[in-house]
C-alpha cells in the first residue's frame, strides 16, 4: 500500500549543520557499537532506516515503512512478538527486532513500547543489564501515553517520564549516550491505527497535548543529563512528507531524521564528519525537503499560559522519584563538544563502571556546555571520520 502525502508549496530550506552521511560513513561511526531503540511505530521506522543505512545507500519503501511485526527486514530478525505472537493495536502489543551485521561489528535492537515506563520496560532494562552493554540508546514514547491510558494521561506521563529517566540513570553506564527523541508534529486530523475509533474525539487535542508532553519530556531529560533531539522543531515545516494519517512520515523524512540523529551522535562522541551538506548520490537535496503550511500552528497551547505578551508558565513538574543513590552524587559532569569518548577495543564489550570512562553526555541540539568541572575549556581532540 502506498501512503498519500500532504502536498504543500516548497519554501527556502532552514539553515542546518546536518551532514548527509553515506552508508560507509555510518558503518564507521557505529563500528563496534550496540544501538538500542525504544518506542512506537515512529521509532520502529527510525530503527529500520538505520538498519538499511548500515548496509546500503537507499531509502525505505512504502511497504517497508508500513510493515509491522514481519519475521525479517533487510537481514534483521524478529526476536519476539509481532508475527511470532498476535498482531493487534492494543497496549499489550510487543515487538522486539535485532540486526547484527555480517561483519559482526554492528548490533542494533528495537523494542516496541506503548508506554514510556511500565513493568515491560523494567523487563527490557533487566535484559540490557545481563546482555551486551548499549553504547547508544534512542528512546521516545508519547502518543500512546497521551491517548490510551485514561483521563489523567498527562499527569501519568509526567510521572512515568521521571521514573524512566531515573531508571535509565541507574541501569545504563555513563559510557552510554542516551538520546531522547521528542515527538514529531501531528497533523490536524489523526487517523493512525493506534487511535481506536472510540478515541477519535481525542484527536483534536492530541496534537497540542504532544507539544505539552514534549516540553515536560525535554525538561526532565535535561535534568537527568540526557541528550534531547527536538524532532518537533526540525520537522515543523516538513508537512508534505507526513502521511495523511497525521502521524507517520515518508522515507525521505526518515532519512532526514537519521542524518539529524547521526550528526548529533557524532558531535556527542567528538567525531569529525565530512565537510559537505549534499552530494548527487543523496536521495533528496535540502531545498526540496522543507515546505511551509500557514495553516499549521505548533505554538504552545494557550492553557499553558503562552500567548502574545504572556510568559510561558507550565504546570509544576512531578517530584523526583527517590533513588538509592543521592541525586547528583554519582553524576559525572558533562562531556563537551570535541572530547572523545572512551572507545572499547572489541565488539560489544562490558565497559567498566566509574573511573575515567564515566562520561555521561549532556547537551541538546541547541545547547552544548563548553567548560570542564574545574573551569578549564575542553580539549578539542575529536576523532576524524573519513
């Protein structure tokens, strides 16, 4: 089935430092890395595009984007759930996928989530504790959380965000980079399969609820020294690449997303990327990606106290979840632009906890700290890619 897209007039491209990477460069960047991706169908497409880009310079097909729970995709394997179980749109749906390259130097795993924190998420964290230690975790959960869990979904979402970041903080080693992908902008009409017919009245407010949820998720992720990639901001003018269901995006959008994500990861790891923005082999030039729709309005919801001449006054964040380790005591300060991370020698090793490798990264796509804990500027000794 081929998705229909929203057609809008093109506009000038937004300035961006994003680099368009080739498959060979992505293989270098993620060499001997274990990448874990958690989230909904959008995150599954993030996983699929990364798996494809690790093998060849081509785009996903519409059929590959639409497929759900298939036994194999581009040399990957369905590990649990999906067609091995029951395909449905309920909150208990599970799908675990894994790709290991033929060379054995790239491992990517995907877990489908219908809620940002749950007993199932605890099972996932336990699995990661006893398996290879992730080098990169990419996570988002928002739409299911705000539409499928009752009338107090926003309050529950904020509390669960705090819980998941506390648990990630406790479970992941500081050598692991965690990137929180903010939810992408929804359309005026939402008809995605996750939104059951009886929940359709929620569609009108859901797109603004996502803006509010994004604010809280980004704030809490930053409080816990995790990275934030603002996909809502980056795709606010890319509506012609969004499907008519108001939720999902086409293959061009997902390749653009992969480039944004990998550029961010390379910067976090202090890797110098090739000095180019576009070349003829790329699937689309930057000026053809963005378009402007004057009807689209992603301003902050009025109930958050934002409008002309009004300061943004969000509701209070939930209290921190108690931790067995005093907050801040075990948090190594930030890793800075250009500083190399400890690079392990073998594929998927178990890095030591603590010590000089304790470099949990904290910077968003807009703010990067530039001084060490003792006030000295960082040594810009990044690794070259190419």
